[in-house]
C-alpha cells in the first residue's frame, strides 16, 4: 500500500501536468512580483524614516503650556537639560523614543506626574505634564522656601507664587529642630513640612487668612514624642493649639491619630471664638484639641 505522502505528491504532479505552461509562468511572475514588492516596501520605508523632516531632536522637546506659577523659559532649559540624556537625532517613527522621553521626565524633580508622551507628525513629541505647585512657605535660618503639598522644595528661580496667593499674607511654616537645607527631589524634613503646607492651603481656601492674621504654623511636634503636634501663632502672639490634623492621612509616614478632632470641626470652633474676640485680641491661647469644647485663656 503506498504511503499517504507519496499519494499526495503523485496527485499534485498529475494536476500540474494538466496546467498550461503559460499559466505556470504567470503564477511564478506574480509570486516574484509580490516578493519584490515586500522587499521594495521595506527599502522605501527605511528611506522614509531616514528623511530629515521626520527627525526629532530631543533638545527641541518642551511642554507646550506651563501653569502661571512657573517661569516657562527657565523650566524649559531645565527640562531640556534632562532630555539631553535621550539619544538625539531620532526618528519620529522610533517606537522607543516616546518611552525614553517619558522615563526621563519622570526623573524631573519639578514634575509631579507624566500623563502622556505621544508623537505629533511630522517631527515633534507632545508631553502631558503635571507640575508641582507651591502650597506653603517654610522659614528656616532667616530664609524662606516654597514647598508643595508633599514637602518638596520648589526653587524661586523656577516657581512663582500662585495667582490665588496674591493679596494674602501666608503663615510661615516652622520646624524649630530643622537644620538641614532643602534636598532636591525629596520630601524635606520627613512629613512635617508637608503637613504645614497642606494646613496653609486649608486655611487659605477656607478664608481664615482674611479673618485672622496668622503668622506661624509650627510643626516641630509632628511625629515627635513629648511635643505638641501643630501650634499656630497669630501676628499679635496669640497661640492656637491645633494638635493633630486631618491632613495626616494625606501625607506618607504619619499614622492616623487616635481620637482625631477633624480640621473642619476645629475650624468651626475657631471661627466661633473669632466672633467674640476679633483677630483673637485679648486671648493668650486657644486649645482646639478637645471635641465639642474650646479651652482658652485671656491675656491679662
């Protein structure tokens, strides 16, 4: 009995013997043309990719729009210096280019988040960036430093005071034990300055700074044993014992305090006291750390 494979080959030979020679020639020609087309397409594509109009130089890449609190010209220089590490003179069709740029932008200490990096024909990349934003002002060693809500230092040469700060005198955030200068790309002073910055934003957004001349947010005791947590001081010297804060849950490295009196509740108690003592005149201290009860002492 013949094997199945030999039977199939025999049948194929019989079929081909019945096909006219000209048809076989046409089929071969079509096959060769297809192969040539594929090879030629690759050659043409490589030629297109090499064209100068499709070349992207990393130094030309910059975010399209900056928030108003950023010095765009200087930030562009800073971003470009970072992108100089990306291989230059790449093609817009390089599938790895956008990813390489995205990785470098994530290393930028002034960028909070990289939403996207995508190609824009014929030769540019568009980056969707979220920059860090000033949230408070730290005072140390006679100097003032802007920080964001995570406690990251934002240098004055790149960042300006946001528009919503205008016309308001923000309290200074103080840690009396802080001695080290601000690092680049790291939270400064652990979680303490971040707590102060978020509280500064809270007081500004709630309109407290228009009713009370708040001068200092002291975060020395945040996370330290045997120290009061947050203490506020007005320009006239009245103290507000704020204690622990709701913003602890938003800052890494701080556990949620037991028996927390929420910031909103403390604020309501403080505003009620301002009705009786405008700008806390005549008050030595106000203690808001106890739920439903305001402890205070008059300044005799």
